[in-house]
């Protein structure tokens, strides 16, 4: 009797399942697609989220040559815009792209951010980190505005501030996890300024220099979030609720960091649902 031959995955097979990708939505700092937004809008928002999270998962966790996988993803993005993608998540995205006439450039920037992750694991200055956020975070907010048909230049600029803040907050929540994976998003100029060593990022407990540095970085992110918060007042209808979710989610996350006293090495401080809901409601009240 012959031995079974191990089958190799097809080179164009999706690297992650739809369930794996969309299942991460509940762990985000902001509500991805609130049910009150309506079925069609939720479908479009989940399509955009699914693509963004798929790109991140490939860049962070895919086995094999991630640059090649990202190149293949970009080829499937071409097919999605042409109406015949292969990956199920890209097929869903293709329907959204065509229904809403979404621009291609934001999707390309998300892929480029993850290409950068393969060759760059540290950032010399805060300006360098902001440039990375321009690729890795800001495109999502721009696309969300397009979903609601409200993507003016003024609103996109405010959205960029909100999305950059959300990305920074996530980095500060995950300092320990990132350091163990060989990535340091804390700018080198700030590490030097506060006297934080690399060993401090993988220590058993947060050192006082690291605690002071994180308080400084969280305040920076909070300032960016406040700078972009007027966006909630400038949008109409259900878009206001969706974007209040971004702003309120970011504020709840910064509050969780502060309440934890920046204990980010053993675990990532996250807000509970009740605190996040309260923060979203507060963002809505501030917009009225």
C-alpha cells in the first residue's frame, strides 16, 4: 500500500481564512462596523477592514516570503478592481470597490506599509513614525469617509490625525509584544531622551524611565486625537456615529493605558466594552 503524499498549498491559496481575519474585529480599540449603521454599510466597512487586517496578518505572521505574499496580494487587488479576485476577502472587497467607486491609492499604501515592516523594525524619529502611520493607518479613515460619501479634503486631513493617533495608541499598548517580536516603534530619539534601554522593553516590569516615556507618547497621541475630533461634527448621518466610534475608542484606549500606569510589557491594556461605549457616547455629545 503506498504512503499518502503530502499536498502542498496552491501558490495562490489565501494565507488566512475569512474567519481568522474578521474574527479579530472584536479586539480592535474602535468598533469596526456597528449594527446600527445598517446591513449594506456594515458590509462595505467589513470589506475594507478585512483587507486592511489581511495585509497586516501577512506582514506580521504569514509563513514564508512575506514580500512575495504581499506582491501576490497586490496582484489580487488588481483583479479585485477588475472584478475577478481570487481571495474570498478580495472578492468581497471587489464588490465594495465597484459599488462605491473607491480609489485604489489607499489600498496600495496599506500594502506598502507592510512591505516596509519587512525591512524596517525601528524608527529614528517621531517624524519617521508619523510617515509610517501615513501608510499603515490613515488610508483606513479615508476609505471609511468614502463609504459614507463624505471624503472632502478637510475631513480626510482630520481623519488622518485620528487614524495616526489610533495607530500610535496601539503601538503603545503593544510595546512588550512588539519588542519580543523584534520591533520597536518607540522612536530612538525618545528612547535616548528618556534613558530607556532595549532591555527595558523586554523586562518583567515597566521601569520608571519607560513609564515616563510612555506617558509622554500617550499624551502625544491624545493631542492628535483631539486635533482630529472635530471631524465628528463635520460629518452627517450614520457617518457621525461611525467616526465617533473611532474617536471614542481611542480615548477609551488611552484611558486604559493611563489607568494601568503604562504596564504594557506583560499584557496590552485594553478598555472594557462599557468604558468604550461611554467614550463613544461622549464623542457624540461633543459633536452635537
